[in-house]
């Protein structure tokens, strides 16, 4: 009962549940393309990952996805570079012993997160600038750096699932508007590391097993 009440409280605090009808209407207007409604998206992320292991998330925002993933994982380590969003997430997730919120950029904290996460890790990479209150830097996304770090960690990882969010942004090349690596880069990265990969629901998924 205590866990149920805590879940209801956090859902009311984040208001994600109440946005579902609006998101469904928008998704239908997009002819069911592009990002899934948030509840379905988070369910897809959770069920795609390895059950019961650590999640590393980049782009905490306000902590809703971190909380959702923590319900069925060993631990969630989430990285947020924008100071106000970091404080908001830290406050919302106070008392959640399975969630560690790190302040800083991926360039500052991502390797550290990998080093303390064991040899089976799920990665949810969503640390790009999205306008508004999200973090802005000279590099719109740290994705290439993150993928390089993950590739280096394969020497000791036994299993990993890598989920890259918002791959619709990858239709641009690195030199264009989004700063995202193009789709060919993601595919070549996965193939060069002998990963199984696929695109689904505006996400790129790659799976590693030694």
C-alpha cells in the first residue's frame, strides 16, 4: 500500500498520466508517426531493456522517466546538465534510494556512471537540447561521445542495451541543424561493434552480449 500511494503521488506530481488523452490526439493527427505518447514510450523503453539491471539515462529533465524505470530495475543513474532541472529532479526524487541524479554534462559524468554500474547495463540516451529550459551548449547532443564511451566499455560488459531517443532528428547530418549524427553513423557504429540493432518508435535500439 505504501508503494502504491507513493506511485500515485509521483504520477500526480509529474502529471504525465493526465496528458495521455492530449498526446493520443496529437499522435493521431501525426498519422501515428513520430514519438509515442509518453506512457507507452516509457513502457517500450522499460520492456526493451535487460530486466533487473542498472539503467544509465542522459537527460533527466524532471525525473519522470527515471522514476518509471526505477520500479523494475536494480538502480537508475541519471545525468542532467541544466542546474535548475537538476535541482527539480533531485527534489522530486528525494527518498528514492534506487535513483542517483548526477549534475553535469555527459562529457563530465558519463564515464563515471558506467564505471559504477557493473557489467550489465541499459542505456537510455536522451541528452540532447530540446529548446525551452533544457541545457544548451556548443554541441547540441553528446550522443557521439556517449556512443564512443559505450563502445570502450564492451571490453568488460557482459550485456548491454542501448536506446537512442528521438532519432527523427538524425535525418540531418552532423553539420546541419540538429547536430545529431545521421542514421548511417548509428548503423555503422552498431555494426562495427557487432551489435544487433533496429529502429522502432522514433528510437534506435542496439543490443550487446559477449
